[in-house]
C-alpha cells in the first residue's frame, strides 16, 4: 500500500462515527466523549475549508489585491509585523512579507496542483487499464510502480535537479511522477473490484465490449476515489516542494516560495523570528487544512479496506 | 514485491540519469573550452561510447563491487565517499526510528486502552498537527528554542561515535528528534487504530475475564497482532527518513549522505548523484524485503497464505 494511503488511514479513524453514516452493527459502540469529538471535528473542518478558500483566493487574485510587488524594496529591512507599515513585516532586503507569502502560495499551489492533476490522469488511466485487464500489462505496471517507490521522494527530485537543473517544468514533472504510484495503485485496486461487479456483468451479457465497459461503467466509479485522495497528496507535495525550495533546488528565485523564505530567514531566528514564522505558519496551516479536508473527503469515497474498521 | 525486476529497473533508471542531461553530457561536464581529445577521453571513461546495454552491464557489474566510478568534481572515489559519509546518516535514521518507537509504542497502547479518553483525544490532535509539519520547519523551531535560546544543545557540527559517544549523542539528538516526530505521529495513530480492533477480540476478553492485569493484556497479548501495520509502515518510512535526513543534515551541517547529495547536486556531479541514488534505492528495496519477512513472523496467516 502507498505510504500516503496507510499513514492517512492511521491518522483519521472512527470514520463510521465521523461520517454520520449508520454505524456497522459489528462496530464497537461509541466511546464516551464521541459527541463532543464530532462537534469539534466539524468546527475544525470548517476552519480548514475557510483557510483553504482564503489562501486559494489570495493566490489566484494576487495581482488584483492591493499588495506591494514582492520584489519592491520598502527601505526598512527585517521590520517586525505591525499595523503601522507592513502587516507581516519585511524581509532581510525590506520586501513586503505579506506580498511574498501570497505570491509564495501561488508558486506552491500552482506547482503542486499541476503535479497532482498530471499524476491523477496518468496514474489513474494506467491503473484503470491494469486493474481491468490484469494479466501481463498488470505485472509490468506493478513492477514499474514498485520501482518508482524505491526512490525516496526528495532523493528523486534532487536527482532530477542535478541532471535537468532546477526549473519549474522539471519540478512539476518530478512531483507528478512521485504521485503516479499512489494513483496507479488506487485506480488499479478499485478498477479490479468494480470489474467483477454485477452491473459490469450485466453490461457484458448485453454485448457491450470491454473498452466501452471500461469507459462507461468502471471509470465513473473510479474517478471519485482518485479525486478524494487529491487533497492528501497535495499536502504531501507542498511539503516536498517546500523542502526542495528550502534547499535552494525548488522554485527558482526571484519568485518567492515558502521553503525559500524559511531558508532565508533561519539564520536570523533570534532577532527576527517573523522571517521564519510567517511563511512557516502559512505552510503549516495549508498542509494541515488539506489533511483535515482530505481525511474527511477520503473517508466518504474510499471503498478499499483500510487498516481500521473494527474486527472485520 | 518481485525484488529482482525492481532492482534491475531501479539500477537502470539510475544509470541512464546521465543521458537525461540536456545536450551533450560530456560537453556540459568539461565546459566549452575542452579539446576534442579531452572530450573523447572523458566519453570513454564514462562509457558513453558504448551502447546503452553494454554500458549498463559494465556499470551494474562495477556497482555490485562497490565501484561507482570517480566523481566529476575533485576526482573522488564515489564508493569511498559514500561509505565514509554513510555512518552519520545511518546513525541519524536508526536513532530517529528508535525515538519514534519509544514515543509511539507506549502512547499508542495507552490511547487504545483508554479509547476516547483525554489522552487519546490530545494525542490525536497533536499527531495530526505533527504530520503537517515538515522536518525542516520542526528542526528550525527546535534550533530556536533548544539551541539558541536555552543553549542546551549544539546547533551545528558532528563528533564521530568512535571519538566520544556522549558528545556524539548531544550532536545527534536534535536532528534525530526532528526526523522522528512526524514518523512517531503516524506510527502512534496506526498502532492505536489496530490495537483498538485487537482489544475487541474474544481472546482479549477471555484474558481480561481470567483476571489478567491490563498491562499484561495490552503488552503481552495484544501488542504483537496489533503491530503488523506499524511494521509495514515503518519500512516504508525509510524513504521519508532518508529524505528528511537530507534536509536535517543540511540544517545542522552534519557530514552525512544528505549533505554529500546536496553538494553533488549543486555541482552537477552526476556520477556522485548516481552512486548515492543507487545506494539509497537498493537499501529501500532490501529493507522492505526484510519488513515482509518480519510481517510473516508477526502474522502466521501471511506465512501460510
């Protein structure tokens, strides 16, 4: 099972309770405090959605917002955050931190979202076909997927940076390749399950051919599962992109990125902590919100058995 | 997992890295001023005058003997450089895994035993926050509070284990902790989820009914069947530990594989990068093979099935 898949399953449990779906009769009865837990979970979900809406809108509308240019020098270096002057302070060169965080969000989100979309389409299609037809193609796909998984994400991205150089295109492609194994496995598992369902048998007995069954019967059932994992993978990719930019091998300057901002500020933690904490908090809140929303969405659509779920 | 095809594919992908360099790799290594004789000599040294298959057979044969060639910058022996840096990264990864286990095992067991209690809820909140914190951010915050403010621990540098074990631990503990925290969070929730299920099993009820003490039930009866997901994921965690180790070594200026990797990437030293990628990927495959064996030991159903 893919890393993201397993680790997420662990972090969110009690899906039956959380979803408000009728509890499985064999499931354990709700422990004390479940009601309070559910309420605080719902509040957390809404806070997460709100943050994501704010950060996505800010990233999309960055050019229209009354922001200073992210490269404009205001004159005062490493100014503390405050309502007079810059809301979130200035960086070491005196550039507006607010503007840099917003444009950093744009870089981070655009790169990660592009990569997740490519990964979902490529991995989804390959996994769909492999799971439906099985056989030799399936073996080849499984071996390829296991091979990609053998490269630790950061090592893989750095190897690409070493050969092709650090630019936006190679970054997106590298990140996309990293998500392909997860999407392939998800699509493969779901596609092979749906291939044995009654409605597929019914379609086949009516004389529908395989490619049409694949497109009209199986694909529509697999797509929601793939979509439901996007948020979680987006969180993983934002961390990967941040790590790479932190090392100076990700989003190339002068475009601001959260990882790059944290790297620039970390030597000045004692006298100007906002240089690290402003982009750090933005990144943490985004990843955390994506995880919260992702857990919720995934537990709605996921039919693959997880490690949780009573004694079944 | 079919190990042999995966290893062959992984090594092949590593070998062809050099072909991905845009333009003529030899030209971009030697620069524009190189004479045609130098270019030819370098091409022969890298084996680029052979066919891909011939080059691969040569490269793999050498790699299996620990010979990864000489680095493009500084003419270092790649195998030697890796084995010299390996102990630091290995120690960090092992220490991080130990810390993560020390944190995850007791807290996971207790959270499952008192399911829905305050400890369970608190650790759930903390662990979902920890999973969202990349190691470079955790490490930065640690440096701020523990090293700069309190000056308890050194911020940079490394003392080899053989030289002074105590000093070595003082230098290793902060980076290892930064690496361990996200893993501990995942492992703890995983163990807790599996153990909640195990504790509902009839044989656990029987043990309780016989009057066995709770610690005995949880540790001696329920831990082993609940540890299967944990062991599987711990093997997969290796990739993240290595990746996190690159970042953490960079921050704490530790002389491990991670810093070697960063230096080589910045200098476009493809041969050194190839050696590093190969060693890490093979280690990942082999360790996950060992994990499969460990799971078979823990779960008799896997052994028979």
